[in-house]
């Protein structure tokens, strides 16, 4: 969102979350606390860690600030 003052941009407010498509996923790695995560590349080129049940083509919601997986988005 761009905030304007007299038709001139004065501030940009980024969303807290964004939904992106997973383009590829790697092999899973089990962590110390028992949850299995695996690397996933998103459509914007960023690589994040996602749960094992996420597959290529899935839509995921990520936290923009931390770039961490939050949820799988229904298609």
C-alpha cells in the first residue's frame, strides 16, 4: 500500500504476509524437536523451510518480515 500526500508518495506499507507458489521442494530433514522440515523454492526465488506435506505447486503463506512458513493456502 502506498500512502500519498498531495498525489506524491510519502510512505509504503508492506503486507505482513504474502501467498506464494512453491516451485520446487527438496528432501526432508528431521529437526531436534521432532518436526520434519524441507527446503522449498518459491516463485519469487526465495528458499524457505516448509513441512513435509508441502509439495511443488502448493500455495503457502509466509511472514514477509521473517520469511518463515506460516500456513498452506487452499487452492
